[in-house]
């Protein structure tokens, strides 16, 4: 059956089995490839999207569980205040190396910042430890989150 | 197109292959300079003839385009490489646009270039001279064109900010206006390069040119390719290497919504579907029986045993100075140890994938590869087509580390695509990616040293056994039982070691393929030599830094980084109980690096790396920001290996499958990393891999300092460190 879900503010109809992970609906059905596949088991965070503003792993979020919740992906997170500040800080600190994990990192970091204006190191550990970066950009991820937290909100 | 062959520049006779060609045939096309960039160990292996693989084009519109064969894997190549040209051409970095060279041009069909590849550390090392020479050559020709136009002496003109200026009159012309004229000028055969103190761009932090798409989801990796009509496939390959598909019951898989086709290969099954969700569901529904073949009983212990036995027999002498046997016999004390390093998977964040469209007479490929010409050659073979019928689109790479120097993923995609109507994207599950990787080899080292009465080493003897990746990957570079990668870090040590003997025994274990892994040789050898020199210091009851330092009087660059790392890490300052500092020093990839790790060993034996201090001399630094980033990256990669990295075989199958069983370091475990770079005007060394090899022994040595327990096998086994 088809599922109607709201992605980045637009209602989309997706005809797949209800147990299909959202990740594949995004990437393969809708062609929104910014959200990445890394493990398929909620172990790496590459597939992170926002479900009503909270970071979730789309590889284990089935399409039939989304309901009326609003999905935001990396393609549109820049339109949120926290997302824009995170992206800007990411560029300023040159966080990305291969870049593959960074969609997920940015989605997790944006959700953190949206809910916590001044995250501590422990908050950052909690929010970000589900996101693996094989290129080891952790030092800069931490710095960039702190930079984003300092930047004035209106700039974002 | 007419290409004028030009003579090598007189002053660099040794660089005779690095010629330039100027294409001046097409009027109005501007200035096109062709050159040849080296690969591999700093040279184009086997390519004695001039075969251009990079092009600089200055158009009449002023646009400067560099077409080059290196790929961006996250190491900043796309920023550092154009810096070299911009520096000599006197333009801003952002004025240069990069294009990746397509593989299907005639020049890439040259079999001599079948080894074209971007290893982590070699792009800048190889391009350092030729690209600056190319920039200078273009600048001289542009100046000559302007001088001719104005009827003035070239010496009265200068280049600045993309223009040529006649200093006396203040007249100026932009490069675009001069490009066509410059193409008619003679190619200078004596190019004087800037001295380091004249550099404006080299050595200045530059923003990465590839960053924006990586923060908004628009960067396109191989896995993101979506040619029209593409189907998605995933696969199960024989869980035992060398096994065969016996039978498959696909009734349940066929019933899955979105599943389109089941493809059977000799040693694999693939499910072709509308999307990966359906393909994975279909895969899980298959009932597969394998004929597991000859390696069905294989275990890691079998391989370790085979390698241990191999170290008892003579190998190929990799280096011999003096008489190690005699010096050993006369030594006051003898220290002996055996070391072992495990198989490791790459686990690039982007799982293996490749999209292929087989159309009978030709085959089109979408992939992210470090070795585009290799992929083209192997796809051609698998497809039964001539290479020119293979069209390859290269993409960004979600992590290389050596994994994407291999073409096995593309070959699989073609085997599947041959049975599919239309394009098919083959995406490996993480489990397939880890269980059908090609692994960093297992190593066993038998090492010994003799010390004199002052504890100084007077004899050193090391025999190690394991796979040679080069022998398979680049056979001509494996000569007389040796290759330059396998032995790097085991020979030519930084220390003064008078009687020195190293042997390598090549053993290719059955049932598990091996490959490069963020280097191979140094990631193994530096662990062994730097752990062992630490053992010698302990045996001599001397401080680990002082002991190394006393062996470095002849090697000032090495001594300088050792001193700097020790100073910045507060070497010698007291630490709380359970904590320790360890040091490692290496010369590898053309760079000197000293690393100090500070670790804490908990009562349950678990190890936490708190802080890492690195002192690096990597010659001239092109982009300091990239050096910092690359060292940090290499360190995290090495910490992961030390704490978690281990691939094991049981009954022929890889036991690890996903990030729960093959763990990666996470942000909450990541150490603070300080990187201190020594100013240098030596040619650039590599840094992409350097951080990884030294950190592992630094951690092991720190654990020894904290607990008195010597780790001779990686990864760290917490059981053995329990209080
Ligand atoms: S792909 Fe979803 S967490 Fe790894
Ligand atoms: S930047 Fe490569 S995995 Fe994070």
C-alpha cells in the first residue's frame, strides 16, 4: 500500500511494504541521496534524519511507523535555525574529510543544538556517540558544535 | 591535435619524464599544457615514455582548468594539488577549477598506466615538482606573449593575480586575453621555481574546495549514482572464500514486493529489486546452500601457526649491515620477542557498491574508485569487452584507505549486470562489506637484539612473515622476494643500529585475500620496531625517550620531532596511578613523526587513550590545515585498530559482521590530539597514513608504562590487563 508522509514540508506518497525502512524510501524511491547508508542496524548514524525534530536512524525507522510525523533530511536541515548554524560551523572548521558520515553527523548535531543551546562535552558525547566517523573527524566535530553554540542565533 | 614534444628541462635531467606538451593547434582554444604526473612510489611505474595524464587549460575567457587523475578521498587533494599550480602561475586558488580526468580517453588505454591510482600519501609527493613546473611554464609563456604584444622585453613584465603587467608603463593584460598567444610561444626549457620564502599560497591554510556539498547532502558518492531506470541489487557471496553456490530456494524471495529478479553466479546470489529495502528483505528470504570448498575448516589460529613456522626458516634478506649474528653472540644481554598483528578490514563508511549497465557491446560503470584504470581493465575482462568499450564515471569516495584500490566490487557488479536488463546498482550490506573485504595481512615477527654493557643495541635481527600485497597488485614492483611497501618501517630505521639484519618471508595464507590498508608495511613494521625499541629501553633500565635519543645523533630531523613531542607531552611529569605515557618515532611515507600517547588502564583492563601529542616533520607543508586534519584522522584510525581492530576466521568464515562486532572508535572515546608541525623546506612527505602506524606502538608502550605489561599482539586484550 502507499504511505503518505511529510518530508521536508512536502507530502509524498510512497508505495512500498510497510516494514520498509525510511532510509530506502528516501534514497531509492524518492532519489534523496543525501541521507546515507552505513550499517542498516542503528549502529553508525549515517542515516540520521529528524522525526518531528528528534534525531532518528532512518535505517530502522519503518515507513509505517512515521504516520503524521514530519521528516526533515539533510537536504532541508539548513532551513532550520540550528541546522544552518551547524552547517556554517562545519564549513568554518573544515570538519568533513571523505564526508560520507557528515550528513548524519550534521543531523545529530542539529537536533542536539535545537534542544540544548549550550551543550557540554558530556552532552556532545551523548548526542554524537551514535555517529561513527571512519575518517576520525571527532576533534573537529566537537569544536564545530561548540562554535555553532556560540554563534548568535539570528545569524542562522 | 598536434602535440609538440619538448626537451626535458636542463636543470632537472633526473626528471626527464616530466615533460610538458603544448597544444597550440586549435586557434582560440587558449593555452593547453599537458604533463605527466607520477603514481605509486612517486613514479609512473614502467612508464618510460611521455604519456600525459594531466592537463592545464587556460581559456580565452580566463578560466583555468586542471584535469588530473588523482581522486579526492577526504585527504584534501582537491585543494592541495591546485595550490601547487596557483603558486607559480600567480593566481588565486579559487581561480582554478578541477576536473577529474575521464578514464575512457585514449591515453588511459595505455597499458603502462594500468597502475594509475591514488594512494593516500602519494598525490602531493608525486605532484610537488611537476605541477609547480607546469604553473611556472605557463606563466613564462603568458609573460612572453604579453611582451611580444607590447614589443617590450620579457624582463620588464611580471605576472600578478591572473594578469601580466608591464611594470614601467603599468599596462596589463589578463591571462585569458593572452592564452591564445601564449600557446604560440616557445616552451621554456629552464624553469626556475620559487624559493620557499617566496611562497604565497603554499604553507597558508586554505579552505577545502570540496566542503560545501558535504554539509548539505548534495555531494555525490558512487552509492548515490542513479542512472535512469536503475534497479537496486544486494548480494550474498560464499561465506567461505573459494566456496561455490550449490543451490538456492528463492520462492519466498520472489514473493517480496519490489523484488524483480534473482541472479545466480558461481559463488554468489544477488537480488535485484526496486529499492534496497526490498532487495535486503529478499536476500533474507533466500535459502542458500553453499559448497564451502577447500577452506571450510580454516581458522585464524591455522594461519598464525603457518606464519610462525615460516619465521623459523630463512627468508629474503631485506637489509643487512655489519654482522648481526656475531654481534649478538658477543652481546652482554640478549632480548627476544615475537609479535603478531591481526587481519583488519577497511570498513569504509560508504559500503562497497558499483552501478553497472551492460549493453552487450559496451558497459557503463558508476563507481568511486582510487584506481580508475584498474577498474576499467578488470571490468573489460569481466564483460568480455575491449577497454575502450568500458565507460566509467568516477565519484567521490566515502573512504578509501586502500579498499578502493581494488576492483572486485566493480567486477561483481558487471557479473550481475550481464544478467540484468538495464542499469543495476549493486550495494553491499555492511555485513558483506566486512566479510568480503580484502584484508590488511596478518603478520608474525620474530625479533631479537643484543645490548652492550651500557644497554646500547649492538645487534638487531628481525624475521617476519606475511602476505605481500604488492606482489599481487603490482607484480613488477615485487622483485627478488621483496617489495618496497612490505618492508617499509622494518628497514632503514631512524636509529643508529650497527649490526642489523632483517628478513622477509612471503607467505600467502589460503582462504583470505589481502590488500592495502591505510598503508600496509608501516602499519605493521612500526608497531614491531617501536614496541621492541621500547623493550630494549626497559631492558637497559633507561627512559624510553632518552634511549631513543642516544641513537639519533646522525639523524637530526628524527631527533627534532622526538624532542618536540616529548616536550609538548610533558614527558616525565608524574601521572596518576593507572596512567602511562608511551612514545613512538618513525620515518615513513617521506615524513618524520613522533607520537606520545597518554592512556589510562582501568581495573577491568579496558584502555582509554586520553591524549595524543604528535610532532611532525613532513617537509614543506602545502596546506597546514590539511596536515592537522590528516594527522588527527590517522590517529583515530590507529586508536581504533589498537583498541578494537581484529578480523578472525572460524570454519573459513569471517566472524565479524557489522559495527557491533567490528567496532569503531566513537566520539566519546576519542582522545584529544595536539599536532605540532616542524617548519621545513624539504620536499613534502606524506601524512595521510603516517598518523596511523605510529600511534599503535605509542599506545602499547603507554600501557606498558602504566601496568608493566608488554603488549606483543594487537588489538589490546583487556583480559590480560585486569588488575
Ligand atoms: S545506516 Fe542507519 S545507523 Fe547505520
Ligand atoms: S568524514 Fe569520512 S567517515 Fe566521516
